[in-house]
């Protein structure tokens, strides 16, 4: 492998008594991607912050993956259009 690149992924968590929001941000060679995921605790359930954090993070990362795939597909489509001209 001739080239290595660091990619920065950050996840910010915001929580209250019943709700957790995770915001995932990815900087990929200057292309910024951002997605959020939420988790809500049923008020009758005991507080377990790690469960809400895990769910919110997983949901944010799933949305982030979809946005990255969409962007890559857009670039492929543009490349193929220019390649066939």
C-alpha cells in the first residue's frame, strides 16, 4: 500500500433522563458527513445509560453509512457519465 490516510470520526452524546442523541461526524478528505441517532427509555424501565448510548450510536452510524454510500454512488454515477461521453 503506497498511501495511508487518517479519517476522523467523532461521536457526540447528549442525554437527559429518558432520551439519548448521538451525532456522528466523519471528515473524509474534506468531505464532511453527519448523522444523528436517538434512543428513548421507557419511563417504567430502570435507567441504564449505556444501553441508550449504544442504541443511539448504532443508529447514528447506520445513517452515516447510508450517507457515505449515497455520496460514493453519486460519484460513481458522475464518473461513468463522463467516461461514456
